């Protein structure tokens, strides 16, 4: 049991180093280059390597992943009105500030516009920053709402969609 407890303590999510987007990208690019020994690989090779890690668990792979970064603190990549932390806000009043494609504006045309308090990840966007082999666990969305994702930069992201009914098939 002692060994299992130690393994459990070392598995999962832990606070990591602090990065800027630039230094995170440099670290992630270096990891990928090292992992694939500098070879250029396609999406299928990446997916095969991922599932080999997941199913065989014969090698330790350390992945750094930034999750649930609140957009009102860190910015969202989209301009808003009056958030001094968002460098894009210098364009306040621009067509992009008011655009329906701006993730900060999604709730303006839904019933969520009547919610007067901020619910992070529902009312205001969360930011996720991932690298090769980043994984977000399969789950139901908060309050069973739909999810909207925007890949701002980087390589393709692979999604697996699972029907909500019957949910036991996921397990």
C-alpha cells in the first residue's frame, strides 16, 4: 500500500513552473522535438504515440498544461471594454470588441445574459494552454451547457466526442 500511495501522490495535476506564452511555447516545442528525436511527424503518429503512453504506461512523460486561467485576469485574446490587463483593449470600440465571434460576447445573445454574477468558464471565458499530449478529462460540461473552444495558435487539437446518452458507455 505504501508504494501505491506514493504513486498516487505523484500522479495527476500539480502546480508547475510559471511561463509567459512565449517561454511556454519554447518549452513545448523543445519537448516535442526531443520526444520525436527531431523527426517531422503527422497527426496519426502523434495520436498513436499518445495512446501508446496511455495504454502501456511504460514510460514517464511529464506534460505541462495551463488550465482554467481566468480571462478577466490573464486576458482572453479577444478585446473587451475596459480591461486594462488585456493589451487588445487598446482597440476598445473596434468592431472586434463588439463582434459576435468574440468569445467574451457569447452570452449577449443567450439566456446567460441575465446572470448578473461572474461564473468563470460559463459567463467569462477560461483560457487553456496545452502542449503535445495535453489531456483534458472526459466530462460533462458545467451545468450541462454547451462548450465553445477556440484554437488560437498551435498545432491541430484532436477531440473525441461521446454521446451523452447512455453515459455508462463512456466508462
